[in-house]
């Protein structure tokens, strides 16, 4: 009987440790984020449109991207050395910090916003492109459980670049080829339009 209770207590302590790691420490994350600020901004709101805003991103999605950069499953010459020395706990701490920051919303190009809204909310039934909001939500909040990232307010230039990379199969860290399948039939015009719409979405 004593062995049984010892086993149960040990499992509870182990699970508690896992939960702590998964939650992350935003205070430690803020300290770790100092080198990230040069590109992504002190609060995760990058000034340059080629670097993604990290503010408000879901922790688990954020950690997956860092893990993929470190493992080489997502290739980026700038990010590879930045993540090389990060532990898994560091990644969760960083994720916890950025998740608590508020993203600054942008403004959509009025010339493209109508076409972008159509793609985001209804897709393109002729080519089979599904609506973006089916996974990322009507307000672009994403789905943390399914590891679908928050998109609202993201720089249009960054979003368009990532969609084009998926389309060209230069980025391959999407589960079950999901994004590569979706972007395959998309035209560059559609990609630009939906990216502009996302930039102003909130």
C-alpha cells in the first residue's frame, strides 16, 4: 500500500513539473527576450513589416516554432543561431511573456481589403481554397488547442511571405501539409489581399 501511495505522489509531482514547464514564467521570459527585441520589438510588436509581431501569440504555437527552428524543421538563417542555446523551459518562458503582450493592430489596404475579406471569410469555392477563419477564427484569434496561430494585426508583408513560402514548399513545418495544400491553388493576388485583410483584422 505504501508503494502505491508513493507512486501516486511521484506521478502528481511529475505532472506538476510538466505543468509548470508548459505554463512558462513571463518574468524570466522578459529577461530572455532582450536579444529578440532588436527585430521583434521590446513588447513583441516589431516595427519592420518583414519581422513578425509576437505579441499575443499562443504559447504552444510559439514554442513549436522555436523548436522547429532549432531542429531545422523550419529554416531561417537569422533564427537558427538565436534558438541554438534555448532550452525547452526558456522557450515556454519566452512564450509566456509574449502571450501576455498586446498586439498593435494595423490598417488594411483599402484597395485589397474587400477581396481579402472574401478569401478570409468564405475562401474560393472555384479553386477549393477554404476560408481562413475556419481555423483562425472570425477575429483572427486562432485556436491554441489545435496549434492554429493568432493572425489578427500581423504585418501583411510577413504574412504574405509565409504564405508564398508554403505555396512554394520552402516552408514545410505545417502539420499534415495543411498550409501547403491550402496555399497551392492561391494566386499571388489572393495572398496579398488576404494578408492585407489580416493586418487590419481585430
